[in-house]
DNA sequence: AATCCGGGGTA
DNA sequence: TACCCAGGATT
């Protein structure tokens, strides 16, 4: 099989160092086959039904580092609650975070909110039409700007993200690490060169869709690929080896103490500060410690300091574990019933009725702890 | 240009 | 558990 396919291109790919760019006929074939496939196989996704700038922008921000199926319900709930940039700009940050709760990367939610306010303030709620203007908004980088400009505004602007990076690296049989500077530069150029003048947004989406559904990370489905015959990695039998990426760093162990303080059917929560994980969300009081096992006396001291009152003793409850990015965090959960409460709590701390916890934006690991305590759902 | 940042889902 | 995800911001 490979012998048959190995043609004149094999010689060209053997030269290292010189970058490959497709000739116009190759580009035309790619576009035609890709778009025909997309017309047949595209998934129906809520932001595709009605690709207004607002909806596409919201979806693209939600889709940053987040899988499509995860985003769908969040997207529908979000645009139902806040159907326009004016609604978003007028909303409280806490409402935005509540709609974002569970989706992860909460900075995106806060930046989306800030950007909506800027769009209203700077342009009266009209969406910008240039790459420069989009890039000036918080939470909008080259990918997101390109996606909104091409998909919602019909501009000829390329995109590059996880799916198209992999697809392009294979199509071109690019052998260097795709994360490197040279790789990024090359792949962006390639994305630009391939982009048709007509319906660039459809082309960009089709590339992502093909990368996602067919040109998958492991075991790409080459037999079902509309551009298999154009693929240089396939021609070389390298489709499983590419793209090359850099070695990933190892994980790091951390330890935390968590305080579950209850009083009169209420639980003490603290709002995570900016710069912390889950910034803006509400969370059980939580502190990083150096060792694997917390000293009960120190936990008690911390709890008294937090509340400004004494007369209760947190007891060790259970340990929980969660993983975030490259950190593996082991939590020791301490629980206490607080009888006498002081009126004044530290900045950012509040008592919340346990019955109302479903209305509070909480980090996922905290939800798990609250469930084990029997305090939530 | 390289590094840092940071939630969640799944094979 | 390893690997991946429609990246952005910072230095």
C-alpha cells in the first residue's frame, strides 16, 4: 500500500530544513474535498445555527482549552441568560461566574465580562471589525480573534488551534515540534495560505471539524478522511508519529488543609482572590501546608484566627484528592460546629446557608468535599 | 520567543 | 493515570 502511494513527493519530503508549502492545485483540491466532507459530516452545534458575533465570541471563549461536548450545555444556558453583549455588560460578575461554574478556567469568565463592558463603552455595543481591535480585548488572542472574524464576520483571517495544528502538521508532514516557535510560525503561515477568499469561516470550521472527528490524536481515521490522498504524513506512513510535541513536565505533589465550619445551618466560605486558583469563586477556607499531615493544634489556631472566636475544635474528617494542571493536591478536611459567631468576618469571608449552596459558584473539588460532608446535593 | 497560568474530561 | 482540550497573558 505505501509503495503505491509513494510518488514524486517522497523525494521532496526527504530534504530536511526546507519548509513545504502547497502549490495552488493542491490547495484547490484540499478546499473542495474538505468543504464537501464538511457539508456532509458537520456536527450540529448551537453556535453554528445562528453565528452572530456575540454567540460565536461566547462559544470561542468557552471552547478555549475545553472540549466541544463539555461546552454545549454551558453555552446554551449562558446565551439564554445573557442573550446580548448589553445583557452581559450589565450583569454582575457573580452571575457570570455562576453561569461559568464547572466549566473551568474562570479567568475566561471574568475577562469575557470585562470585554463586554469595553465593547459597550468603546463602541456602543457594536462588535469590532478588525483584528487589532479584537486583540485589544481581554481574553481574546490570535485564535479567538481569527475565529470570530472569519466565522461571524466573514473576514479572511486564519486560525490555529489544537485540531488544525495536528491536521496541518500531518498534512504537511512537519517533523519539528509543533509547540516551538518555528513550528508555530510555519503552521500559521500554512493556515493563511490555505484559507480561501470565499467563506473563510466555513473553511476554518471545517478544518477544526476534520481534525476533531477524523484526524484524531491517536489512531487517526485515515480511511474516512476526505484528504487522505493529499496527506504527506500518510504518504510517508508517519500519521501516527506526528505531530511531534515537546516532552511534558512531571507533576508535583501538594498538601492542603480545608476547613468545613458550620453554624446555624450555614457554612463559612471565602472568595478566592485574583491570582489564586478559581479566582472569584467561593470556596471552603483552604490553606497550603508543607507536610503530608496537618497538626490539629495548628488547624484549630487557624480556625480561631479566621473567626475571631474560640470554643470549638475542628476534628479531622477525611482526606480528598484532586488534580489541577500539573499539581496533585491532597486535602485534609477538618470539620467543626461553631456556636458563637462574631459579627465581623475577615475580608472576603461570608456565611452561606447550606440550602442555598447551589446558587453559589464553587470549584469542582469543593463540591466533591461538600457532597462527602453531606452538605450539598 | 519561551514560560507561566490553570480546570475538566476521558481512553 | 496519561493525555488531551476550538489558548491567553506575561516576561
